[in-house]
C-alpha cells in the first residue's frame, strides 16, 4: 500500500533513476569512481537508496541483507554493479563471509556501510521491558555494527585506507522519541563511532555515522500500521511527515543517501568520528510555546 502510494509520486524505478543519473554525471563528477562498497540492510529503504546513489557515482556495491528474495530483486533492479549476498548481521560468520565475498569479487573494500537495523516492539515503560527483546535488538543494531567494523577493518587496516559508515538515529540523540531499547541501541552507535575513530585514524581509516529523522520506509510504516491499526496508508504517511519541523519538505531515503555519499567521498576526506544529523533541525531546538502577547492581554 505504502509503496503504491509512493510509486505514484515517483513513476520511474530507482534503478532507472540510478542509470540516468550515472549517465548524466561526467566521470569527473562521479564521486566514487573505482570504489567498492558493502552495505548491510540494503534490500530496502535507506540502504537501497544509498546503493543506487553509490552506483550512480561509479561504485560497485555488494548488498548484504537477511531478506534473500528482496535482496536479489534489489540487486537485479540496481543493475550489473550491484550484487547480493545473504547476510544476517547477528551472525559474525555471515558478516565475515560478506567481507570476504566482496574482496573475492572486487579485490577491494573501500566503503563499509553498517546500515541494517530493526525497530523495537516492546511496551513503552522500562518496568515492562522484555530483556530478551532488548538483547535481540542489541544483537542486530549494535553487535551487528560492531561485527561489520571488525571484519571490514580486518581488510582495510593492511591497506591503510577505508571509510566506514553506520546508521544511527535522532532517537539516539534525544530521549523520548522511541522505545528505550531502540534509543539506547542508536546512542551506542554514536558512541562506538567516536571510540573506533580513536583507533582507526592511526590507519587512515575514517568512520562516521548518520542520524536520520523519521522516514516512511518499511521499518517505520510497519510500526505505524501496528500502532494505528486499520488506518489507511496515505494517512499514516501524513502522520509520519507531520512530525518534521522543516517546512516545505520531508525526510526521504535519498537525503540519507546524499549524506552517505558525502561522507564516503573525498569531499569528507578529513571528517572522522562525526555524527551527521539529517533531521531538518529537529534536534537543534525546542520551542517554549508561550502564547502571543495578544492572547495573554
Ligand atoms: N526509517 C527511519 O525513520 C529511520 C530513522 C533513523 C534511523 N533508521 C535506521 O536506518 C536503518 C535502515 O532502516 P530503513 O529505515 O531503511 O528500514 P528498512 O526496513 O527499509 O531497511 C532495513 C533493512 O535491514 C535489513 N535487516 C534487518 N535485520 C537484519 C539482519 N539481522 N541482518 C541483515 N539485514 C537485516 C532488513 O531486511 C531491511 O532490508 C536502520 O538501522 C534504522 O534503524 C531509520
């Protein structure tokens, strides 16, 4: 339903768009020429949009995702410079195999984007927290990212170069925007990027994360349709968009793909340990919401 709604607004496929953009960009303006990227959670949403953006900028991309069918479909859609490998980031051997597969296919790994993540379906209060669910979310959102960093640096350190990206979230910056478990998992990403940057700078490897605002990917829309059971997709979309503060626009996967392209390219060659917040200003301010003088007098 959601996809239908969105595809009405965007009638050409993401692959076609990637191809057209790629043809439109001169070799000089393609920012990732000759680069190889491995992106986890790239079968859909932010990861898929980033894969398309990287390809249109000259990169070869390996899509690593737990959804086999959708991952294969996405790779096909994105064309010959995309390959799919099945990978559950909670299994260290899968992450290690994805890195080795990338090296065997392309001889190098320049960009590792640890993007896979899940929402957390637990009751709101800490009193009712299910610690099994907590552990499972941490296994994907935090341990999966740590495994990605561990195995990508295994091949990047000997080359003394590389770029690592991770998807954090505005919910990791401010409390109250999501369930505790999810927020904590994303705060951990912001922290681990800083910790890893301290070591990796010695090898010329940059590591950064991106904190997106709410975007109506399957991840968010599934949660919305559970909270607002029976409410139609276009209304749910409106509700997601209504949370933003920047007038006249919405946060979209392509905004995160643009941030990832910047961080992965030489444009950000001296940026490391950074959390690039893409939220239209949401986490920068609070309004006091005082009444206007005429309302008080
Ligand atoms: N959509 C938002 O509003 C939003 C905001 C902030 C951060 N994020 C983060 O962005 C990232 C991408 O999410 P999205 O919004 O594109 O959602 P999405 O559901 O479209 O994509 C998430 C992808 O991760 C994959 N995945 C889930 N568990 C996995 C596992 N164990 N191993 C490998 N792959 C796995 C899924 O199959 C899916 O393809 C997540 O880390 C999410 O926490 C999303």
